[in-house]
């Protein structure tokens, strides 16, 4: 990729809020919450993608996320 294309891509990511919107605007890049994971699991279970009996809480941990990564780079 050219520098120009990379710059264009970064501008679009910022303008559309792809990386730092929603929970990430308060918790940092890569934000994840128990509520969001549960909501996603329930939707996938209703769609028949996963079994309702699956204990989805064993599939993730929050210890490495929600550390405010990138919040210092946000415009005021």
C-alpha cells in the first residue's frame, strides 16, 4: 500500500468511528463488556449457531481489555 492509501484508510476509520466508537469511546480500543458478550451469545443461540446450554462465560476474559487504550489520542 502507498502512504497515501494508508493515510486515506486511517482518515476513513476515524471519520466513521470504526475503531473508537461505542464502548471504546469510554473504555478504550478493543473494549469488551460482559453485557455485550452475553447479547452476542443470545443472538447466536436464537439463530441456532450455538447451543443455548453452552457456558459462554468460559470463552473470554476481560483482564486484558478496557484499559483506556487510545483515549489519549481522541480529540477533545
